[in-house]
């Protein structure tokens, strides 16, 4: 996931706000949302097998809430959020999204699937980089 985010940032300069593992035409790809300094959101598709960019487009149905991007030196980036999540719940990260609910603490929501196939949602405080909550998917 971190490599896909780095590859997407090389393709489109900006801040990664979301990364999701998806299937596309029978192949696994990472969908990486990158917001430029001007606030334009791009969706970059990175092949999960070889790590190469396979597509990039401006997100026309911008579903972000305001300008929710991690900013400033005290913010936790995607890499630190993933590392903190895996430190709490070992497994495979399948998605991560930055959320800034105005009035609440900004946080990364990281989905981790453990070795038994159980899905966990790990919340990482964007300011401190600390894991603040873990939830297990009951399905």
C-alpha cells in the first residue's frame, strides 16, 4: 500500500487522502486519491502486481468533505498510520482513508485483514500517530 501511494504521488504531486485495494478486469489494483495543493482530487490507479500506474483521472464526483487532507508537521502521514495499524493488528492492509470530521480529531481509518481473514478497522490519530480504536467486522 505504501509503495502504491508513493508511486501515485510521483504521478500526481499532492497529498494522499485514500488508498483502496480493488479488483479491476480480473486484476488487483490500488485506487489512490491524491489532492493537489490547489484542492483538485485525482484518482490514480496502480497495478498491485507490478506497482506501475495504469491510469489517472481528475475525480469529477468529488465526495470529500471539505478539504480533508493531512497537513502540517504534526500530522501523521499514510505510512506512519499503516505502520501503527499493523503494530496493533498484524495482517494485510486493504484500505486507508484520512477523515477530518470537523469538531472531532482528524484520523486515519485503516482496514486490516488478519491471518484468519477477520477484518479490523483501526483508527489512528492524525496528530499523534497513536492507535485510538480498533473494531472487528462481525460479518
